[in-house]
C-alpha cells in the first residue's frame, strides 16, 4: 500500500503511463503480426478451399497470441490494482471520518448532560444528524469494502490466469526450439544427400 502511494507521487504516474503505453504498442504489434499470418494463410488456399498454416506460422501465431494475451492480462491486472488501491484509500478516509464523527457525538452527549434544556435540544438535533451521518458512512464503508474484495478477487483470478499463460508460453518456446532443431537437422540431411549425388 505504501509502495503504491509512493509510486503515485512525483514522476511515478508518468513512468507508469509510459510503461503502459509501451506495453500497449507491443500488444498492438503482436495483434498486427497475428493478422498478417492469418491473412497470409487465407491467401494460400488449398484445393479444399481452406487456408493452411505452415508449422512455423502455427508456432509464430501461437507465440504472438500468447504474448498478446499476457500483455492484455498484465494491463488489466495493473488497472484492477490501481482501482483496488483507490478503494482502500477511500475506505481509510471513511474510517477516519467515522472516528471523528463518533468523537464529536460523544462530546455532544457529554455536553447534553451538562447543558441547559435549550442547548440540549440543539445538541439532540446535532446528535441525531451525526448519527444519521455515521449510519451513512457505515453503509458507504461496507460498500467500499465489498468493492475492494471484488476487485481483489478479480486481481487474483487474473494473476492465476497470467501464470497459466506464462507456463503455456514456456511450453511453446520449447516446442519452437524443438521444431527449429528438427528443421536444421532435416536441412543438414538434405544438403548431405545432395552433396553425395553431385560426387
């Protein structure tokens, strides 16, 4: 909480917006690359009328899709954390106001016992209005606490989903490396057989 408060002071918001804009540009680039690969596949229709992707294009498409998903979830998670931080700050402010109103209410109760009847009527009106304000603040506090819990649950769900995407991304990188190794070994085999035919 204190870290987020410090981050939102000074140059922090500018840095966060810059990083978010950079991630958004990279996300747009990944989406553009996916559309280019799909367009290339649609341009190379086979006899059945369906576009086919080469294994390399499939790996690239999966990689771009995973990167775009990961960046999108990261941006969403950052937005949820920002909203959660704001809700927590509002809850703190409401708690402080509630405590101040309670103290004032106690003071007015004590003054009511000491004061005259005219003053007590005025104090009773003030007490009644303060009691209403306390009830209103308690309702607001409960609503903000519920909103904060919902935002926290959404943030946890997004974090779990991004962890799953990261695992899937690692698997795709391993598959890509394996396919690349297979292509290199196939190229070496073809070049050796061509060399033997030429001799």
